[in-house]
């Protein structure tokens, strides 16, 4: 799970905004009432208005002002969070727009520094520190010009039509806003063309190996009639509340906007990309092959792991150690099911035997739905607080499916007006193994991304920037840790399903080796693919997509395993310290109560909680003795 990459240069690269496509129209989007209505959700972490000090009032006023400015400056971020006020426009990616936001970041940090930290409560001091950290990081990253790497094979301007996936087309205004956005596609595309040309001039292009995937994606946008455009489907389905006259007017206006703005813009983009950008893309795959690349990768490591001082060499070594550990567990499963060949031969068996695959996309979707429903009842054994917000299951749109990963998660709207959605890849069901479905659902839905993110959004007492925080090491570390909870939820009973869980754990361990190999050790793309194939049962299609993802997003893949290892270590510390008094529900509730935070913030807070639990236990024992 990641935020939409196209519009968040200061945030971790992530998913494009999504849309339903014609190819997925036959797959019902199922809304699962999972994780909802079990608890009141919110955990009070800070004083509310009347109880704040003057410094606290200034601080929270700054938080709110900065948040509102973020939404105004980043209309796609507003749309993503469920705020519809800016649904008629795109984010300004012109040089002037980028400079204006950079200056605003400087001004915001200066305003924060003018507020005396010593006059704040401990909870407000944490808010202060995290807010400062965010803006300091933005200013530091600016030097590496991340906006020049804004296009990749998984998302960018070529998948802009998928924005419709998170929009609610219920009123005339919803359609009028979409039409205005369609009319603004031309200027937005021209801004992207300018960025592509600047990237060529500065040598900050993406690698040719992944950019060669884009021409077919662009071809999907350059159609010969508006009705064939992926921007057009909203005009094919109107709600009952919109009358015939309005339908005709809106459909005509939408068709005209696509014909006059969208299609000519994508023809310009296709020409610029194929004739100027693609020939100039770099042959190297590591970010070290770009100006300031080695420094940028060090910055990306610190940013995504939220730990300072962790080097590429150290991460590479951790990865090798984890690969060896998980490999030994895999061999045990291979022997358990009676397979007589080598581990690599077992991988081939799992990748190729028809018993492990569904024949149709609908069968695959129905099976994901069944798995998701089966997980929910066991959550109350592991969590005292569960979110009110439900989540649904959807197919990844056909515009993205061939080039993206097996699944991902889209959070709910911050105001609860839109559920969270677990997206699954139904493209080529013959390469989507059954034995991965349980572990994948645990990661992307519950108790992984949906449970953690929905709980954070429901923390009404926290400022918006905290509720919407997306520290990769925490968010993805939690989701990967959640995979280990599968057996406690009654999953992985089949040895092949357990092997699927090990496959996913190995997948994230391999990432540590491969990402650092590509970006710090000079590995080739094929070297990375071969290492992955030698150590995991993932299908070749998934492996190639994964390797290309690591190439496009330097350092992001490191956060999963680093975060998981730190959370797992904290649980072991708590179990050892508290013994029989260890309460897994209390541990999880405490871990999730802050929302996403950096690992170097999470760890001392959890250790302080462990000490407090020990003290409480000792006091209780002393009272009983009396």
C-alpha cells in the first residue's frame, strides 16, 4: 500500500490512483463489512481545544492551516482523502507550482520553530517533533529533484484515468467536476512533458528497462473516439437521481472534453515520450547511475526505514541472513509434503502445476472474497480495538494490471464517506497461486493495512497529518508482521498455504538483498531476477514486476522487512519481560494507538509501555500479598 505517486513528491512513491475498467466490469466489487462495528475506535492522545495551553493552540492552528494548504495545493491528495472541494482540478506541477510549494514548506517550518516546544504537553511535543521531521525531510529531499522521476511503469500521467476509481459519481456536480478535470488534462500533460524534457537535460531519467513498458500504456489513452477513452466510463453509468436532460448534457460535455483536451494531450505526450524521452533514458538500473544518485539512495534508505545510520551494506547483510533462515523453513515444508527434488525444483512445481491456480478471473475473485470473510471472526482474539470502517474487494483495473503487483490497498476517506478497498490482480489467473491468497489478504486487508490505517483515521483527537501519516517502515512493517499472525487467526493450516506465508516473508527478505544490490552494488536487472527466482516460489511474471518496482522506487522496498523485524523484536521483548501477564491484545492496541510513526519513535514508546506493564504487575502482586 502506498499513496498516489503522481501527486506526492514529498511522500513515498506509491500507487497510482485507481479506476474500474471495462475489463474488470464482470467482477463484482464486494463490500465486506469487516473490521467494523466492533469498537469505538478512537484513542485520545492529546488534549482538545479548551484544555490546550496558548502554545498548544498556536501549534494546532498551524497544523490545521498547513493541512488545509496541503489539500488546496494537492487536489489529488484531497480527493484521495475524501475531501471533494478540489475535485474540479489537478495538482499544479509547473515550475512555478513546485517552487511555490517548496517556499510554503520553508515558511511552515519557520512558523513551527516560532512556537516554544517547552510550553507543550508531552503528546503535543510528539506532534511537534513529527511535524518538524516531515517538513525537514521535504526540504532535504528537494535537492535531489524527485519530481523528475515522477513517471514509471506502475503509475503516472499514463494512468490518470484511474482517478475515477476513488470518485463518487452521485450528483450533477460530481460529473461537472470530472468534466472540468478532463478539460484540465491538456495543461497537466504539458506540465509532465516539461518535466520529462528537464529530466533528459539533467540526466535524471528512469531506466530504459522499465520505460519500455510505457508505450503500450500510452496507446490505451490514444484512441480514435472519446467513447473508447478510459476517461469516458463515468458517462456510461448515471445514478437514478440524475434526470435525462442532465444526463444528455453531461455526456455531451464529457465527450467534448475528451475529444478537445484529453486525446490531443495524450497524442502530444506519446510523441514526446517515444521521440525524446525514451531514447534518452539511462542504460543503468540503479539510482547510483544518476547525478547525486549515491547520496539520494542514502537519503531514501533513511527516509523509508525511518532509521538514521543504517547503511546499504548492513541492510544487505540482514537480507542475506533472513534469506538463509527462511530458506531452511521452506525446506522443512518441502520435505513435509513429500517432494523429493531440490528446493528450486519445488519452486518450479509450485509455479507450474495447475492444481495451484484458478482458470478464470471470476473464480479467483470469488476465492479472494471467501478468504477475506474467513479472517474476520478471529480478530477479536488479537485486538481490543477494531475499526468501525469496513473494507471492500475490487479488481485492479486493466490499465494497470499487467504491469503492477499482485494486490494493493486503498485507504478509506478520512471522513468515513468511502470504505477502504483491497485490490487484487486478476490479470492472467493462471499465474496467481492459490497458496498465496491467505497471506496476501492478511497483509493488504486485516489485520494488515486496513485495520491499521482505518484505526489511525478514526483517531479524532490527532491532527490530520498524524491520522494520514504513511511512514513506510511502520505501515508496511505492520502489514508484514501481520502475516505472522495468520496461524493465530486459524490460517495456514494447509502446508502449501504455510509455504505461501514463507514465500511472502522470503519475498521481503530478498528485497533487502536485491534493492541494495541494484542501487548500491551495481547489480544488473537480470542478476536481481535470478537471485529472486533462486530463493522464492513467486511466479516469473510477479518476480519481473517486483524487480522493476524496486528499480523505479529506490529504497521503498527496504522498509517492509526492517519494520517487521523491529515490531517482532518488540513483541519478543514484551513476552519475555511480562511472562504470563503478557496480553497480546493490549500489546497490539498500544502499538496501533499512535497511528503510523517512525520506528525510532515507536521503539522507545513501546519499551516504556513494557516497563509500565511490569511495574503495574509488580504492584498488583504486592497488593495481593498484603
